[in-house]
C-alpha cells in the first residue's frame, strides 16, 4: 500500500518539518513528505527540504495582485504534488478558500486551544497567568486557530518561565505530538468522518 503523501508549508526555520522528515527516514513511518512550499525564499525550512532532495516551491503573496489570487496560485502549487494531506509546519499565513476547498490541512499551535489563538499564544498565556499551557494539533478552517482539535499535549508553566523558555518546551511537545499523529491523519481523507 502506498504511503500517504504530505505537502508541508513553512515560513521559517522548519524545526517541525525537520522532526517529520527525520521520522520519514524510518521505513515503518507511514508518511512521505513529497514537497515543501513556502511564502518566501531564503529560509532554513526550504534549505532543510533541499538538503534531503525534496522538491520545493515558493509562492510569495507579493507576487500577486491580492490575497485571493495568491490563494488560488498556492492551491495550484500544492495540488501539483497530489497530497493526501497538507501540513502547515510553522507557515505564518492564513490560508484562503481555494486552498481549504481543495486540500485537507492540519496545523500545530503553541497553546491549548481554544484558549490563546493567534500569533502570540505563548506570550498571551503567560500574561494570563496560566499554570499549564501546551500545544494543539488541529484542522485548518476559515478562522484563526478555530478548526477541529485533533490532539493536544499539556506543558507545565514553571516558576520563572519566560516566553522563550516556555516556548522551547512547548516546541518539544509539539514535535513529538505531530510525529506521533501524522501517519494516522494522513490516511484519513477529507470525506471520511474520522
């Protein structure tokens, strides 16, 4: 049986992507990352993919007259690789209706959703004084971090934690969660109810 095909999207260093790519070196790991896309060139996430010989593509928003045109172009670039699943692995752009209608997309978030959605989740959680934070794996929908929750991992907030120290511990849990969950998610097709 062929392994499910995953296209990963990145915007930065690609540490989540690296964890998945490393897992894919195990023949028993039931996922193939078939391409890596980005919204800008010159980032470490793309370099990680290229070092492993994976196809990459860059689709900058600035190359299009508006976000709708970018979304259509991105949907086409993703679709060219025929993925079973799209992984937003630190992709810092909101995906639009063209991508979401054509592809099942999952994302990780450094908080226990539905609490603290958005780009500053770790800072917001610390400012709120939570004792436990963590990470969430969720489906991407038209909202911001509002899709169906697929998995979560708790991470305790320690006395003296800074945004950076807490975020580093959350990233470890995030990578472990994603690597563990991805094979099962990639086998579930959009029309399935599971």
